[in-house]
C-alpha cells in the first residue's frame, strides 16, 4: 500500500465500479470551480486498495498536479498517531489511564479552573480533579485552542502565543509549561473540548520514553509500519512534492481558495506537535489506518493488541453520550450528533442521529487542512481524503465522502 497502487478489482471486494466513479465525478467539481486546489482519495476494502482517485493541483500556481507521492500537511490527523504511541507505552505498563499527568509533567500539579471574568483578570479556583492520562486522550482535560475565539481562556492562549502555531523558539516542554499557566475551561472529565491535549500527550510520551516525539515515532511507529516518507518536516530533496497550502476565500464558500505561506514545513519545528505536526503521503497514512482496521498489526508488525484497538475505538464519553450532548460544539474534525469519542479518535455511535450514511463503530479523524480518514470495521472499509484547504469546516466534503463511499458497497 505504500506506493498507493490499486491491487484489486472493485467487484472482488464487494464494490461497484460505476458507483465508485461517482466519487471522482463529485469531487472534480470542487477543482473545476476552484473551491479546492486539488485532492486525492483512496478507498480500500478487506485490506485491498480498490480505488485511488485524484484531481487538480498540489501547487495550483506552480502548475504541479496532485500525484500519489504528494506530501500533505496531515495536521490533526497526527493526533491518532500520538494516541497510538501513548497506548503502546500503556500496554508496556508505563502508566495507567487514571494516573494524574503531574506525575510526569509537574507543571500541571497546580492547575486551576476558570470561573469568571475577562482574559486580562480572570477569577479562577483550584481543580477538584487532577488532569489524568485519559483526559488527554479524550479531550476532556479542560484545555483549549487559541483559534476557537469563543472563551476568555482562548484569548489567554492567543496572548501567550498560541493560535495556529506556537511561540517562536518554544520547544514542546516549554509549550506545556505555558499551557499549564493558563486556567482550564472546566473541571477535568466534565466536558469535551477540542484542544492541545494531544500535544500534551506527546510530551508525556517523550518524558515516559526518554526520547523526543520524533525519535519515538521514527523508531516505534512510522519506521516499523513502513511510513518512511512521513515526518515533522520536509527535507530539501522532497520539497518539490509538498502540496501548497490554501485558505478559504473570504468572499464565500464557492469562491476559489487563496494560497498562503506554508514555508514552515520545510525546516525542523521548534516544537514537535503531537496534535498536528506530521506531513506525509497518502500511501503512508493508509498503512497507519489499515493497521488500526486490522486490530493493531500490519504486514507482520504489531503495534497494539486487538483488545487495545477495540478499547481505543469505543466511545469513552461518560454515559455513552455523543459530542452534541457532552461537548462544546465550537469546532472539531467531526460532526457532533451521533458521534462519540474514544482514545484519540471519533466514534460513530448512531448513524441515524448523525444523518450521514455510515455504520456504528466507524472511527476516524481529520485535520485543519481538510484531510480526513475513517475506518468502518463492520464493512472492512478504510477511506482517506487528502487536500490542503484551511479551515476544514469550509466545505462538507467529509460527510459527502462518507455517503459516496458507503453507497459504492454492494456486497
């Protein structure tokens, strides 16, 4: 799967070729009218790649087309990789999910919760419940993102240098110290809020393992899985393959996307972001997603046990509720109705409630540049979409991809 070549006839794995063709026809319109610069979609069933479609440009202004080896900014699709890394250490007995993270990250020992007031002079109180490992894995720690722009604590993150990036020169350890200085939005475990929690989890991996996140990924996750083209930055010899980054045109949803500077991907970052730092080709990420679909192993390499993967992809929100009931519906790389959250991935709990064709138990996640993947264990189906448009909420391409992928299944 690394080279992303089709290795089966669709009918052999229960897919209708004429229905698969609907995927490419539909998404071609996004390129035709400029809403997306380009895209690549891959669909595998029963472990066989049955469809690879692409259209448009990895660099529209440079007239460079999308190719199967295009390097994409994976952004928050890094989060499931970091979660797997943490669960690998969990399987080794390095920690328990209920352990307070202050055992390894003492800067969080005196965490406080926001009560009232503005960002310049908030009223806070000490936490009643410490941040635990499972809070990081489920985005229930009370942390946030500066780009939410919906709460005084979000503004405090921005003032500290966190919106779409990190303060210049701050490494991951320093970022965690700065995040720990900000109050939490809520008592840990009481709500769900999309946040820097997975970045903090990445730091936990570093402290527990004694390696940088890049070293751990390379030696324990990316390397063993054969994801050799994926990393936290793009080396000079591969720069021509990097997809240019685009932002939604402020003139409207149907207006052509506009390019913006994405040169930061071409040098090692000061902070290794477990929440959003990886860059890689579609074939590499398909290997990661297939490893999860197959219960933690791929091509003779096992990262997790099947029981751990099943536990990871179960809904961990209290009482089995969905994100609409438990979360703050501000921003996430998923819908909220009928969708719960596991240990690093979203989990479909009620397809009817979500009003998107899918199956219960489907899990996945996406990234800020509109990339997205999902796995349906019930259908032995793995699907991924790669493009480079910020923000990911601009177009309904994820729900559209789901309905078009599922309708192609005929057996």
